[in-house]
C-alpha cells in the first residue's frame, strides 16, 4: 500500500492555506501510486469541523485528534501522535508544510521513526523504492535532486508551490486519541501573539511590496503600506537593513535569513538587491524595482525597473494601481 | 551552565557556485568557508548566557573533515572554552546520520543547554537540531529569536508566519537559534591568541547508513535579464500597463 499521511496545519482553530497545499501534494503522490491520502488534523475540541475542507481537497480519511492541550501548538504531543499514526498506518510518505510549525514537527517525527527527511521541497515524485524531491540548497543558489530511501519518507513542502486543487473525496473521519497525556508536554506554548491583525501573511500574499533603506525613515513605510493597500491583496516586507534599525519587525524580513517568498508580484522599493535579499525573493514571478541608482543590483532581476526617487514615485504608482484596480 | 554549541563549517553564500565534477555537489575550489550564520548566533547566545551567569563551560562541536578545526578555532577565539572535532571524510546530506553522530557525542555530557543554528545554509535543511533532541530525549524549541533562562527553566520566543509564540521549557534542553539576538561578536586579538592554547579534541566519527542523498545538483533557471522601463514618475504609467497586459498581475 502506498498511502500518504499529510499533516493539516491549523492555527487558532482554522486551517492554514498550507494545509490545503499539503493535502494537494499528498493527493498527487497518492494518485501516482494508487494509494489513499490520510490527513492528520490536530487541535482543540471542535477542530474536527475543518475536516470537510480537507475532504474537498483530496483527503480519503481525516484522522482527527481533539484535546484542550492542542489549543496552541504542542510540538511534543503532536510529534508523538504523528509518529504513532505513522507506525500504525504503514505510510509511504509523511508530508508537512515547510512552515514554522511544520519545520519544527517534521524532524521530530522523522527522528522518532528513524527515517530520512528533506525540507522545503518544491517538487516531489515517487520512483520505485525512492522518493525524489527537488530541494533548493545554498540559499537558493543551487537546486538539488534528493533521493530518500526507506519508508515512510518525511518531507516538508515549500509554501506557495503546491497550489490547492479541489478534488472531492470521502474524507471519512476517524477520531484518534492523543498519544499519552498531551497536557504533560515539557515544552509548552504559553502565548500566541498575533501580529499584523487581519493582514495577509507574506507567505500567502499574491503581491508583496517590500521596502529598504532607500525609504530613508521608518515613517515613510506608510507609502509602502499605501501601495500594498492599493493592490488589495498585498503584504508588506522589508530588508534586514530596515528590520535591524527597528523600522519593521524581524518577522517582515525577506531573504537568506528571513522569509523565503515567491509571490506573483514583488515590488522592491528602495532596496539595493544584496545577494542575501535576492535569496529570499528571486523566484517571484514578476519583480518591479524602484531605485534611484540605475546600477543597483536589484535591476538585474527586475522585470520592470524604474530609476527614480521612491518618495516621488510611490504616491504616483499607488494612485495608478488604485485606478487600475477600480471595479475589482 | 554547561553548554554545547554544534557548529557547521559552510561555504560563503556570496560565492559563485559551480557544480562539482560528478554533478552531485558544488565545487569547493576557490570558495571561502566559515562558521554557519545561525551557528555563529548560537555561539553568541551561549557566550551571553554564561557571561550573565558568571560561570560555566561552553563546548563547540563540529562534524567534518580536518578543515573544520579552523572553524572550531574561530569559535574558541570568540570565547568558547573547548572544542571537539568529530572527524569524518565529508559531511553527509542526511540529517539523521549527522544527528546520530552528534547525539552520541552529546549523550552523557551533562549539558544544561545544547544549541544549534536553526539551519545550515548549504544543506538548507534545518533538521539536525530537532533530530538530535529526539535522539537524546530532551525538550526542544526550534528557531527561537529570544531567550531568558532563570531557575532551571527557559522562556523563548519563536516567530511564526504573522505571529509569534512564547514557549516555556525545563532544562536541560535543546534550542535552535534564529536571528533576533545580538550580532555575533568578532574574535578579539586577545581571543585569537587565547584560542591557540584552548583544548581541541579530535575523535573519529562513526557515520552510519545514509538514506538521504543528493542525486544531482543543478543551477536554478536563470531569470530573464532585468529591464529598466524608464525614469521617475514618467515611467509609472508604462509599468502599470505592462503589469496589466504583459505580466497580467494587475
Ligand atoms: C549573513 C548575512 C545575512 C543577511 N540576511 C539578509 C536577509 O535575510 N535579508 C536582507 O534583506 N538582507 C540580509 N542581509 C543584509 C544584506 O547584505 C544587505 O545589507 C541588505 O539587504 C540591504 O538592505 P537595503 O537594500 O534596504 O539597504 P541598502 O543596501 O543600503 O540599499 C538601499 C538602496 O536604496 C536606494 N535609495 C536610497 N535612497 C533612495 C531614494 N530616495 N529613492 C530610491 N532609491 C533610493 C539606494 O540606491 C540603495 O540601492 C544579510 C547580510 C549578511 C551578512
Ligand atoms: N556537520 C555538523 N557539525 C556540527 N553541527 C552541525 C553539522 N551539521 C549541522 N549541524 C548543526 O545543525 C544545525 C542545522 O543544520 P541543518 O539541519 O543541516 O540545516 C546547524 O545550524 C548546526 O548547528
């Protein structure tokens, strides 16, 4: 049997978009081998209500684990039950999102099972005994084809690469008890601080407007936020120069040591285009750059460059984008 | 406290990488190597924890060929007390194989804290810390950007996408370090001199079976060369038109 176990990541009682991406990738693998997709859904009592969305994206079975100790992430207990389910289920592969949560859980589960793992995968295929994964290495400057021998293979999937595809399945719900007492975990999340309110996360946003030191002062980031608002579906990012100076929180940083993003459109505002920044955004589909230095390295990767002062160009661009989006 | 810091020697990511003969890795020729970025943050965190405490010992551990001793000396020159070189021919890609060697060394070492970088940028895998913690059966918090230790317990902050978690844990524990801490210190001249006399122990590493291997290495597809549309506000209308008609993102 070649069933696939997919971890359906939720936060605050609802599924995250990466959960549907994980199910979609699992469906593709399972279809290639004639197996089933089993989604693992862990949360506080009531999380089971999310099962239908998982079924709608290709889960044959939804394994639901509900317990008050899963109100916040509970990595020890989640890893323990994922490993137990994996042992019982004889899975070919276990998929997680390469999110902060998935990247934390997946290596724990792989170590418990004594199996191989590869992270941040952009493509996946099963060939005979080997699971083959495409894995960016060297800060995205190289692409490796990695083979994992043995079952189950543990994989985390790069967000925004496996577009969720509706594919209705039975989604038979199977309640599973936690392994041991999830209230007894040594590592305890005491608090979840929601940043950015209802705003789009950098990993989910189709458009990112990112600002650099060329904005001169923290308060000029208002211009970046206005452009993001004009797009309507945009998140705001920043360079390390800017997060170091405290103009923006560290969580907004894009690059080698920040977030890796790949939106449909990336607008780089007053950003020089240092290699460490490019490492986090160079796979964006379309890149626009505004910089007053025509030799700035960002123009080497920008599909559309404007040489000019951001403080002058941004308001005009914002107005033009707002106009273009009228009626949306 | 007794603290271990696991340090990997990695290529400078600003290098221009070429594919090695055989097609399964990158060519080391002409490339500079140094301590991994996040590992240097881990070293800094260890130093600060013990500076605050006023006592303790920090041990840097690295698995790799003889050249990793250079990186361990750098750690010693930052102020770390002693180093252990786990010697092998080449560092494998398989995170579990690495974690097993590190866990065997760390086991029984009576460490209060074991620190890792959140990720080594060459492997870009980010798994060895949490895997080692599992093998040792220790509590583990990954990718932390803040840390407080008091009374045998720790509190850490982890950045999530658009949120953050405040996490509590007992010691001994394994932590993997993200950015957010003070910049790693540069070795002082005095530190460099002192490092020469600090103990660096070499042990043969027993690398087990490897099930995860790089079969092929490629350069990512090149982006089309950049294009400057125009200057100043006069270029805005054309860029918006191109976003609508050519890129179709507006
Ligand atoms: C180990 C390591 C890891 C790193 N990780 C990251 C990372 O993850 N992410 C990251 O971003 N950086 C990272 N960096 C830092 C990186 O090297 C750069 O220093 C940083 O990206 C520069 O940010 P910037 O483009 O905002 O600033 P600068 O490089 O100072 O560029 C500012 C740009 O604004 C332009 N400008 C100035 N005024 C105007 C104006 N009025 N109108 C238009 N343009 C203007 C200038 O021409 C310039 O090109 C890392 C560095 C190291 C060593
Ligand atoms: N060969 C090694 N020697 C010592 N520590 C290592 C080695 N490989 C990985 N590590 C540690 O594990 C962390 C994560 O590595 P990785 O899972 O490869 O991204 C690194 O930041 C180091 O702290």
